[in-house]
């Protein structure tokens, strides 16, 4: 089942909230809801009704593959274009895909934090 932009964003937010050590706020602008683990960004939700997207971190090769397979996945807005992807609503964007990509982003970012600063197991 395809997701609407609103549902895509709600699902990303709720998935991010399930992980340990997550904080969020709007450090850049009131239109960007930024989710962090140990002070590092792993999810950005764009609060603009004209552009309902989420941005997550991905391994470069996986990000490239996803962009090739899904028209609704593009290079990451706001961040490094090689390591980040943005998702918009689309036929091929499923709840499972969104949950998996948010979880993968969290894990990638958490793994980059020194062990003493990492949150406990989820």
C-alpha cells in the first residue's frame, strides 16, 4: 500500500521514537524536525505541506540502488548527497520500506558514535 506524504512523515516519526537515546527538535528552522542519536542527525522530517519528505542516512551503494529503483527516492536534501537520501510519497514507498530505512539510518549513525556515548540496545 502506497503512503501519503502525511502518513510517510508520521510513520518515520513514530519509528524514530521507538529507538533508545533519540532526541528531536528544530535546530535549523521551524520547518525541519530533526531526530538525533547521541547528538548526531539520523532523520529529518520536512514540515512543509508542499514538500512532505523525510531524509535519512544510507550506505552510499544502497542509496544509489534505491534511487535507481524508486522514483520517489532522491539524493538527500540538506545533507551530503552521497550518504543521504530523501523519500517522498509514491506508489513504491511502503510502510516496511520507511521503517527499514529509518532503522538503518539510526543504526548507521549510532555506530559512528564512540561506544561510551551510544545508547543501550533497543
